[in-house]
């Protein structure tokens, strides 16, 4: 028989087959745990156990382990993320006979948990290079996410791209606009002045087109000329490009206005240096106005730093401007001379000869001006990260080729997999843990759960 008392001093006498069970005390109504046969000699008359009979192993880190296992927090007091995975010592205590390097690295790594579900994020196992060497791999079809793979376009490549059929069609449309403007100018000279706004509109559309070329090649990053009027937006495709190109011409070449009061003998000695000086700054000023987005970048020191950031490629754009504007103005002058010569009596052969020069010269000048706009756009595309502009988006220089990073990770995992095949020697034998018994105070009840 098992003789014991409840906490309320109510006495029980039960058969031995009920040892370890539980029932409700008829006097106090609390749950009573029936002691086992081994606990009878440690049980006191008041229902408690003798403290001196318990053998508790010293556990100095018990509170720390309990807090780590049962807390709802993901970080401890030091701000470190709580790792509930088994450590290498825990695995050794379990009795594992083989600890690989992969298990050791996984045990020592900091855990990562899903912020929504709280589940532990485990890395996916990747096949080694040896296992996937026989699998045929296709080349990536999309290259927009692969930094560094795009070829850097130079001024020579731009000249070749300029003669593609679609680009030639665009430049031919600009030639038609010049011819139409010449007809309108002739009508105005004849005395019909009310159509002067039409000529002004043609000039605005031509200048805005050259501004769109800089924006299309530079910030937009396309390798073809924009169609005339582009998307026909008055603000973005007509007015803003026109005012940028017109402002760049006015800023760089306004000193040439003083030549009106200079004698003809001094036009070239005075006008040539002023034109060359304005031409030196014109590509940088046009680039800043068309692509920087704010006039605050027109400070002289920032314009000079733009020239320095472009390096030798800036002088290629400058040379394209000097050659292009020379051919362009020559073509406009010869065509005007030829057009107005039609209204005067002259020899037919001389008119045909002049037409054979004027139209090709005008079209060649249009090609040269488009090439200059293309080179200015390339200055932005290749060097805009070094421009000292304000109110610009941040361009990170720390990113590298994604494909190269993945290949390096695969190579590292392949070497790690080869090294993981060698077992790591076991540590010392774990010390046995003595069984312990929980204390309970008087007046508390303990429910035995079925196993």
C-alpha cells in the first residue's frame, strides 16, 4: 500500500498499482500526484519532499538557457540574434559519430529567420561544378541585369550607327524640313509677312530635334536617332529641347553680336577667336542644359569639371562640332544662294552645277550635326557618374557582375563540398548529466501529462 498525505493533511491509502497517477483530493479539490515507490522514503507527512534527499546537478547557465529557449524575443539584451539551433557541442553530446565540416559551418553560422513567419531560413544546396559539367547551358537572353557586359560605344561606333536605314530616314525628314523652311523664307521675302510664324515654328522644331538627339542617346540610352517631334509632347519634346539648345547657343556665342559694329577688315581676326572660345565650351554647356535637369549645374566651375571628367572624348565631340557646324552653315548658305538664284536670269548650267553642290552639302551638314549630338549624348552615357552635378540620383559603384558572383559562389561551394567529404575528428566524450527532480512549494498542484 502507498500511504501519503495531501497538502491539506488529508490521508490517502492506495494500492501500489496506482503509483505515479493523479486524482482530485475530495477535501481541498486540488490535483494530487501519487508518489512512486522510490519517492516514498523522501515524502514528508505534509506532502512535500525532503530537500536534502534531492541530488541536483549544478547548472549556472540554467536561467540563460531557459530564456534562450522560451523567450518570445528574437534578440537578447546585447542586441544579438538568438540562435536556437544545436551547437557543435550539443551535437557531440547527442552521440553523433561523424561531424563534417558542413555541419560545423552551419552550426557556427548566424541564423536567419523569416520576418513574417519566424521560420528558420536554410540555404539551398547547389550542385558542384563537377556534377553540372555535362549539363548544356544556354547563354542568357536578357542582359539588362548583367553589369559590365554591354559594350561601351565610342565615336567611331556612333558614326557607323548613324548610317543605318532608320537613322537615314530621320535625317532625310530633317532635310525636308529645311527645304520647307526655305520655301517659307522665300515667300516672306516676296512680301507675304503673315506666314512668318510658320518659319519660326520650323526653326523651333529643327533646334528641338537636335536637343532630343542628345537626350535620346544620353539619358534614355538608345542607339538610334529620335523621330522628328519624338512623342509630340509640347513640353518634353518641343519647348524644353528648343530652349536648352537656344540657351546654349546664346551663352557661348553672344560675343559674336559685337561683330555688327566691327569693320569688315577685322571680322576674321576678332570673330575667329570668339567663335573658337565659344565652341570650346559649347558641348559642355549643351550637355549640362539638356541632361542635368537644373540650371544650378551651369556654374562655371561645374561646367569646367564636366569637361575634365569627359577627358579626351570631350575633344572628339568638340572636333565633331567644329566640322559639323562648318559643313552645316556652308550647306545652308549654298542652298539659299541656289534657291534665290532661280528667280534671276542666269545660265542653266550654272544653276544645275550649284544644285549638285548645295543639296549634298546641306544633307552632309545635317548628318554632321546629328553626329555631334550623338557624341554629346555619349559623353553623358559614359561619364555622367563622375559629373559634379547636384540633384542627381545616386549611382552605386559597388555592384559587380551578377553572373560572375554566382559563378564564384558555385566554385567556392564546389571546393567546400570536396573538403566536406573528410570527417572531422570527434571531441572529448560528453560528461553524463545526472537526472534531476523538480521542487514544488506547498500549496501548488502539479498535473502529470500522459506520455
